[in-house]
């Protein structure tokens, strides 16, 4: 009787060891498959989170400061807009404020959730979006810098459109359960746009085939 019990205990122990090995192998397989998927999805989602946060921070600062209204324009004698002069001091203060606010917005991106379909972990195009979602949380940090971009382009007959934009760049570090990755994002925010209207020359058609002003 004791021998039978010993044999039964050995079989139970053997099945337990096999089960533990199976669970460990399955865990290692999932870890091996999920790590690159998490890294790939985190890179895309992290950049999207950062760009959205930067754009929102810039929009908030612009709404608070009404920078478009603070541009200095000069007019000729009859009031026609002929040139645009940007207030450099105001522009630099705005640049500094937006850069700091964007930096803070990225720092606040903690515990951002992204859902990864289990089929994506297993691989394959047919089952990539199937199965239950695996919630994964990531944390972002990074540094931001910005620079102005000024451009002129035609806006119609005797019209020139002046645009002042702020290009914002961020070097990101995205912390994921499977490690840390580095990414870079850039976005452009339109600060102000002004239409410069030139004078239309006065002329009429000459019957001799020429024109007269």
C-alpha cells in the first residue's frame, strides 16, 4: 500500500514538474513574442501621444497670449497694408513659453495606456487584430527645443501671404515593460498669418495696341 502511494506521489510530482515546465515555456514564448510588439507599438503610440500633447500646449499658450494680435504692421498713407514687422521680443517670449509648456506636457505623460490585440503577439496578418486586448502602460519623458520659420508665398493678384510658424522638436524616451526606447518627434505650429496687399497698377487699353498707366 505504501509503495502504491509512493508511486502515485512520484507521478503527481512528475506531472507537476511537467506542468511547471510548460507554464515557464509558455511564459518565455509570450515574453519573447510580446517584447518586440510592445516596442513597435510603443514607438508609434508614444510619438502620437507626444505630438498631441505638444500641439495642445502650444494651442493653450496661443489662446492665452493672443499673439496674432500683437504683430506690428506698417501702412502707407492711404492705409494699405504694405509690410509686416514681427515684434522680436514678444516672439521670443512666446517661443520660450511654448517650449516650456511643451516640455511639461511631455513630462505629464505618465501611465499612458495602449491596448495590444493578443493576435498581434502571436503574429500573422489574419489574426493580427483578433483576440482580447492586452493593456500595456508606457511613460514618456524627453527634452524639447524650438525655432521659428518665416515664409512668404503668393496669395493672389498683388497679394503675399506671410506666415510665422514655430517648429518644435522633442527627443523622447519611452519607458515600456520590456525596456526603454528613444524616438524623435517634430511638429509645426502656425503662430500668425498676414496677407500683404500691394497696390494694383492703374492702366487702360490703348487703341494703338499698347497700354497706358
